[in-house]
C-alpha cells in the first residue's frame, strides 16, 4: 500500500499522519520566517572556528571596530597566543570568550550552539578559512539554523598550508550526524565546563611555563619582550 493511499484511507493512522505532516509544515514555515527575520537583523555575535591563528588575527582586527559584539572562539590557538593577538590589536575585552571542549568541526557547533543561544544571538558571523568550506558552513546552518539563528560567512584567507583539508566523505558524515543531532538539540543542551572570557588568561604564568604560537602570528618577538619583564 502506497503512502498517499494510506493518507486517503479514513483510519486512525491516516489521521495521525495528516496531523503529523501538518505540524511539520507549520514548524518548517515558522522556522523559515524566523530565519528570514534573523537574516535582516544586524550581526550580534561572532563565532571563530579554530584551525589557524590567521582567523583569530582577523577576528581581533574586525571586532576592534565593533566594540559591542561578543566573540566566541571555539578550540583555537593556545589561549596565551589568542590573548597576545587581541592585546596587540587593542581588542582585548571581557566580551571575547574561549570554548575549549571541541576537538573537531562537528563538536565546534555541538558545544557553541548552546552558548550562542544563551547569548540570545540571532545573526552570527562565522569566521573560518576557505579550505574549511563548504562543510563548516553547512554544519553551522544546520546546528544554528534549527534554533532560528542565521549564519553569515566571513572567509579568512590563508597564507601557506591551510589548517584544514576537506573530503566529501568527511563532509557527508558530518552533515548526516548534524541533521540527526539538530533534532535532539531542541530538547538537550550539551554542557561544556571549559568556557571562559579571554581576560581570565593568566599570561604571566603562561610566560613562565612557556608556550608556542603559530609562526603566522608573528608573536615570537612579543613573547620574548614580555618574558624579559617578568620578575625573578
């Protein structure tokens, strides 16, 4: 028996199917309207995906011109490196947040979506490298889109070897599990206990312990200068 034949039959199952399809249609239309309205609003949050210090440099230079927009960096460079990047660009503030629970692109959105929802974000600017596309954008629009959050892409050009390499298999697997997770995320929010403002980084302790930053960050000389100022 075909699907549409079942719908035409006057039975309890046909009623359930019709009601279910009606609810899906209503929810889809409602979500579409929410996303349309969100896309028309100003950007109210920036999400930076880890993988290259170039992304954090670009974010620091950009947000210095937008002092009221919060920034969330998901598993980026070592925190002291990010601290120095934002300090150098005079963009260091308590509106810059680090999330360090994620280990891959899927988890970037798995953990940051609840944070962006708590911020009541509606129009998020996504910063990542062209080498990380289209997977990052698809996952962003699945994870955030189901909650009515519009995503605008701002690609950050890389120099040298890219931080991410993409394959269709990796993309397909991540998209499929993102679709499944997006439904679950409507009722469950995964916790991350490693979220803190950038201003909480103890730079003096990090300088004493030692850390390394990507060469593209051009932070070596700055680190050496700051180490010389440490008291014995």
